[in-house]
C-alpha cells in the first residue's frame, strides 16, 4: 500500500524488540493492516492535553509503481495524521535493560 494525498486513516508504527533504527520500523494502515511502503520519515508530536499528530513525509508514486522524480530526486509530500498508534515493543526492551543496571 502507498500513502497518497487523499490518505486520511490512522497509522500504526511498529518495531521489534530493540529495533529502533528506521529501516527496522514498519508503518501499517490501522484499518487494513497493510504495510505502507513509500514513507521517507515521520515526525511524531505527543501531546498530553490535545490530539497527538504524526507528520508523515512520503514519496509520490507514478503509474508504473516507481518513485516520481524531479531533477533526479524523489518528489516528497507531507501528510499530517491525527492520533497515530505507536507500538512500544522496541522501547520495552530498552527499559528492561535500564532497570537491570
């Protein structure tokens, strides 16, 4: 699945135990469970008194399923999503390691 300008659903950001590097994290559509594959970066803003947001930067995809490019660089767009789900499994392993010290 690819993110587009019309995407409005929630996302789930998930990583395995102790996998905090970007290439080890996966982003899923909450409703369908499908992996979203064209994401370049995500900035997450957690707010205790208001809705949390995720600013998702994604690459546009052409009709052939390839990244659209301009001057040899992928064309990136930003989509703001409200209340993303964040799986904490990667952080649980770090917390256990800190508690054991």
